[in-house]
């Protein structure tokens, strides 16, 4: 039987980059092995789950290009099976009814807090005589169902971390059914994974503490355990768990910031997985062919936004301008810039190799269409550094360019005029060119100045090459 994996998000919020990375690893493993990816929406938290959150998750996966083979299946629709599995455990003596009230449990916790051990239920209801249990049921006393945790070692061979072991006697008898008959997470997950014949569970290593409970439930239900692969957590640049304080954490936010799906997939794949060597930029086919559980690393991965933008820039610069037209036009509309009548493809080509996101491309195109805003910090420093030479050099270059006609206004002719003028006045080429760049863009970074002047056009360029008053 080919491997069967699952991505099982809870629809209680957006698709976090950590969840997206987990989905990606499952997707890559299924594609690499010829297996099946099941999408299961774990919506048993009725108060926090919503259709809107489910749609956000589906949209995020679709944007990333992660497809699934079965689903989406909704965990909330499997309640009868969950209850049936709990009943099987009750009948086999591997679970028991617990009638303890909240007040009784709180009293036990207070006693535990006075000691050194973590709270574990004292199993008083497991010791109830059968006739007392029946009497309390007849009275309609509410109860939960607790799983009787075995006392021996619970161990498994993790595909990432190697052998992991817990002692059953250190674990609490977990509740598997609430008083209203709804399942608790650990039972629902195991019941669903058994029914869906999941062979490999690839998920974040924050779930390691749940795994011994789930392994015990698999064994109690007489089902084979899947292969567990717990992937490393994603940390922020400060070494702490990734959160909103580090910037965007929702996949949708990166879509809005102009990140390409292919770049995001490539970046996420390298958060905790190595294809070997120094390879960084990979196609979807390459990632699929190279992916393996053995390549997943144990140490936490760091989410480096600067590297994501760099990687996005590599994808962006390799794309034909025509493929960028629509997203750039959309972003220009957001910026309130009218590109009608302009050679948008030429403008995109001029800036894409120095841009890292679609937003940055649109911003640079906007500058070339409507002129710069206030100078940036580097532009101010250049003006201050050149002093009086800034205005003098800018004036010389403007005078050199003005005689060119519209027909002559091209990158080759412009370069020839600027170079000849700089040489005739014994100017360093940088001192001659940089004032033009600052006047046209407000900054010191752009495509070559002659190409910049060409895409801005003669009329707009001469209008912006304003020589400051002395």
C-alpha cells in the first residue's frame, strides 16, 4: 500500500507559516513516494472553528500550489465513530467513566500543587464498584470517559528524532470523551487516522508530548501505529517561537506582500529540511525528487524574512515581464498610479532584477511614471557628500541631454552623451551619474542611469532633472 499522509489543520485562525510548512512536507512526501495526501479539517472545537477560517486555509494551500488527493474531510462529522471507539475501550476495560465534579478535580489539583509532581488524576472513579457505577448512571450523573493509561514504557522510533520514550505511569489518564459525548483531540485524531489508514504522521515537534498518549490509544484499539516524523519548530530571528511580533506569520500576508508561491514553497521547504549540498533555488520537480524524511533536521529552523525576499527576487528576476504585468498592474492601482499610455513591460524589465517583491516592482515602476517622493536616506547622504558639485554636475548632465530629440532618446545615445560630457569635464563617472539617479528616483540604486533615463522618457526626465538653487 502506498504511503498515506494527512494535513489536519484546525479552522480556528489563519494558515500559519508553520502549518503551511507541515502541509508542504506532507505534500512533498506523498508526491515523492507516489502516496496519498488527505486534507482533514479538525473542527471539533465548535466555539472557535468557523467556515471563514476553513476557507482561509483552503485558499492559502491553493495559493501555495499544495493539492490534496482526498478531502477536505471534516472531523466534526465523525463523532459517532469516535464515540464507538471510546465504547470499545470501555467494554475492554481500557477506559472508565469518571463522575468527578470540577470542584473535586480542583481539590485534587490543589493537593498536587503542594507537592513536587505534576497533577495526575488519582483514579478514584476507576476503583468504583460496578454496582455503584450502574447506580450513578441510573441517577443520570454526568461523567466523562477516561483512558486507562498503561504503566509501562511507551516508545516509538521517530523518523526525525530517533527513539523517543515515555513512561506510562508518568502520564495522566486522559479524558477521551467529554460529558456531552464529544471527543477530545487525542481520541479523535487516533480514530480518524486509523479509519483513514494513515501510514505516516508528519507534524511539528510541539506534538511530541501528545504522541505517547496516541501510541497508547493505537495499541489499546488494536491498530498498527503510523510512522511518526516530528519536524522542528520555526523560530523568529531572536530564537523565540515565531509569532506576530516577528512580522507576518499568515501565508495570506506574504501573498499580499508580493511573494511568489514558488518562492514561498522553496523557502518553506528549506526550513528544517536539507536536500544536501548548498542547493537553495529548486524547482517543484527538484524538491519532489530530493525530498525525504531522512533529510529533515532536528534543530529548530529560523524564519529569515530577508532571505525569503532574496529568494523571491531570484524567482522574480527570472520571470518574463509579461507574466508580471497583471500583478504589477493590480499593485499600481492600489498605489493610485495610472500607467495608461506607458510601456509597462519596459518599465518592469528595467526594475525587476533589483526588486524582491511585486510590491517593490510596482513601487519602482510608480517612481518612473510619476516621479520620486522625498529623497531616501542614501540620497540625502549623496547630496551632502557632493555638496556644490551635486548641482553643478546635475546641470552639466542636463545640458548634455537636452539637445537629444525624442527619436535619439535611447539608452545607447544617452550613454554616449553622458560619458563624453563627464570625460570632457574630468568628472568621475559616478559623480556624474549619481545626481541623475537621485533626481529621478530619490535614491542611489536603480538600473544603469542611461537605461533609467530611457524608460522614464525625455520629457519627464528633463522635467525632473531640476538643478537646485544655490
